[in-house]
C-alpha cells in the first residue's frame, strides 16, 4: 500500500531508515518553513510555488535525498542524476552520516537555484532555469 502522508511513509521504514527520514524532515521543515510538503509519486517531497525542491525516497539499501536542481549547486557530495534533468542526490545508510551543516547549505541553495519542473510537460520536456 502506498503511503498517503509523510508520517505513513516514515512508519513503513525500518528503525534505522525511519531515523534518517525523521532527521531529514526536521531540518527540511526548519529550513523551508514556507514549502508545501506532501507525498508525491509515493515519496515525501517539498515544493516552493508548486516546483519540487527536495525529497527523499527508500532505495534497496539506503535513503536517497534528492534536490531537483542540485546539479547546479556545485557540491562535491551531491551526485548528479542521469538524463536530462538537473537533479543531484546523496544516499544515507545511517543517521550518523548526515552532515547537518552541509544539509542546511544545500537547502539554502535549493531556494536560490531552481529549474522549472512545474512546467516541464507544457514545454515538452525542456527545462528552464527560474530566476
């Protein structure tokens, strides 16, 4: 069954993965208080003005934190995605791996550097950078 709330997503995780998710959520909520958070495509995602900014998902052996515009953050620890999108992510297997200063810096950049995913379908897959 797919979760309908972020809490349901967390509750479905193992104890270790739940700790990672809850730590990430606390910092994201603190740093992006004006963002709308919801389950989107079965994962917790935060939006600013209907544009996805940051989210996390459960992979086979980790929690992956993804920034939709993270490829332009110029951060060595964020691995660029593949394909035409501008995403980048980091994977966690333990809550102790989270470096909070880095996470907060990335969240500041997520507000400053944004690609327009909201209108990607209208533009037939072409991304444009938001100012």
